C-alpha cells in the first residue's frame, strides 16, 4: 500500500515545474482538486496540501466559484519565498483558557507545533457561536494549513465547522465531539471520569447523589458525562437525588478568579440557588459536570449558610490546581498534555495524508482529592 506521507511535495514540485517551464501558462486554469487526486491517485487532502504550497509562493490564485489559475505576475514580480523549512500556519480556536482547563493545553500545542516548524495563530470565542464563525473565517483568510478547535457549547453542529469537514479541510476538535460527522476528535473520557467520581462518593459514605449540568444536547461532552453519572449510580446502588439541568449561558464566560464566590457564573448561581431552595431535603452529594457549575454551587450554598464539604459533599470535572493554597474541589482533572499531544499528532497526520478516516480519541482523566468530599 502506497504511503502518501510527503507525497504532496512531489505533486507540488511537479506542478511547479509545469508552471515554470510554461507548460502551464499564466492565466491557465488548473484541473480541479478531484481531477488532480484521480490523476495522481492520492487523497484530496494531499492535493490540497500541494496547492497550498503553490499558493504560498503566489504561483497560483484561487477564484471562488471559478477554480484555480496560474498567477499572472507583473513585470519584476517574483514568487514569494517560502519560510525556512516549509513553515506554515496552524489555527487554534478556544472557547476560553484558564488554569482549571485550557492554559496547559494551549502552551503544549504551541510548543509541539513550533518544534515541527509551524507557527500557531490563537483565537478565542468566549462562548459565542457567532464569534466562533468569525474567527474561523479570519484564520482561513490568513492561509492556515489546518485548525484545532474547541467548539463552544452553542456551536454544536455549527455551519462553519460543518463546512470545514465537508470540504475535507484538516481540522481536529478538542474537548467536544460531533457525533455522526466524519471529523477527528480528541477529548477526555468524560463518561468514565464521572463514573469514577460516583464510586468515590460511595466510598466516602454517600447514599444519594444529585447531578448539576447544562443541557446535554448542547455538547456531546456533557452528554457523555451524564451517561457516566447514570452508570455510576446504577453500579454503586446509590439513590439519584435528581438531575438538575441549568439554562445555557447567555452572557460571555465569566473571567476566572481563584475565589469561587467572586468567579461564580451569575446565571448558574441563580439557577442553582433556586434548586437548593425548592429541595425538600439536601442531597448528601452533588456531581457537577463543569467546574464553572461547581464554583457557582459553592457561591449559592454560601449565600444560604451552607458549606460544601460540611453540609454536603461535591465533586466536579477540573479545578484550579494552581490556586494559592491548592485546589478545593475533589475532581477529575483533564490531562491537557495528553490531549494536546494527541491533537497535534492527528492534525499533522491529516496534513501529510497519513491519517485517514474518523478517529475518536478518549483521554483518561486524572483523579484529584480535595476538601469537598
């Protein structure tokens, strides 16, 4: 079986030779990517990589709706030299970063790509699906070769991301999945993470547990975590004290603060307070599918004279492991280094043609014991 790795360089050189020799004259229309893929018996991804290299040198130009043409150079004009070592741009779009999640992953992705000769362009959406679409367009306009993206919750099946997938643009999702679409994903095994937290609460003597989450349909990562909650309850024989669904965030993501009261999400805190007020009896424990929910639970409980860890136990996904005095919540920490390494390897595989098909990588989370259980 032929290995397409680095084959794009051969195709790039072959087309460049045709252009420089005059076999393809200025203004000539090149065959479509589908036709070139058939001619060279390679994937469209390999052809796209070769065409991107030609475009970088200004040897070709793309005209939307019409095709790709040999560039017409003005007198004295010359193709732009390629960066040393074939350096290219990779886009990284994140919903947000903080010490609880995202910061280590971002640094690791940047370092890994830098060592491979790529430069990283980072953008943030702050939880806005509209901004996510804008940033995708902005990065594509810069000529990025590939994209790593953490979709925001409300962008589930966004048209911008779906278009990238349908056009076979090299893209890898991190943190969230899009079931049913042929896209590579690297995320934490949330189902197993929550299941293990339920078993931990059982070992701590809890007989019942409630879940606090956001509408699971907004992101498959949340759906996975709720599946883990139900599985853990069934396996341990604990009583489910309720599954409380919080409304989706409408305001931008709250800036992170090491004090859980100051950094509580106002919308979540209000909704959790309403849950606590209408409960006939307080559950022995809560599992929060996100740290933003956990710190809002902390603030809502405090406002009612309740103390997490004293009046009830609670745990979550992620925490601020770099906080002064250490973290507070018992949690499953996402392995950001492993996620970053896997995402980079998959993306580079898409770029060189060695990664084909859809892969769904699940990274185990790391247990961290806090004072809340």
